[in-house]
C-alpha cells in the first residue's frame, strides 16, 4: 500500500488517499475514479507530502483513519470543515497582515477580536515565543472574492 497527499483544483482541499501502488493511483485517476472527498472535484493532483512519523504503540483514543470506511472519513472531514466554517463566520480575514494584527491585539493597540490570515513559519514562531496564542486551520481558507 502507498499513501499520497492529494489536492483538488476547485478549492485546494488537501486530503490523503491510499492505493495499492503508484500504478493503481495513475490508473484510477485516468479513469476519473479519484475525487475530492469534500467537494467531489475530479481534477486532482499530488500535493506536497510531509514525512510519516510512526505513532507510539501505547497511543489511545485516536481515530483509526487507515481502516475507516470512505463514508466515515468523508463524514469526519466534513464535520471538521463545518466546524472551521462556523469559527470563521465570527473571525475577520486579515490576509498577510496576520502577524502584525495578532501582535496589535495582544498588546492592546487594536480591539480584541478573532482574526485569521496568513503568516510565515518564522512569524508564527515569533508570535508563539511572545506568548501570543495562534493555531493553524485544518483546511485552506478561500479568500474573500476568490470564491467560484
């Protein structure tokens, strides 16, 4: 078995898929059998992949994503996506100004509010080092005005 991180062209959703081999992936993609589990987009390509790190043998309470049924995985991903959507409904998009806006809110130079946007890994480390609470979002955010 081989696992690939895949990405849909429509919304940029990144998801994981398992195949018997690289050839199986290519064959299924050519036949239109590979599609985004979140939006159904069949225009799929391989995404950049992070290295795999084995879980500790005594880990408990984790969801068994390897042996989950596709419908169960789709339901879990959909629930996560809906939770993110609800959070973002009450958050201001600040784009590339995320780090400066988060810092201004933290020191009291801007009013307290929930924000989301983009920050470089270095900016994120600096925010965390300064005690500013930040967290990555599980799914890419479609910027205002970029919707299909």
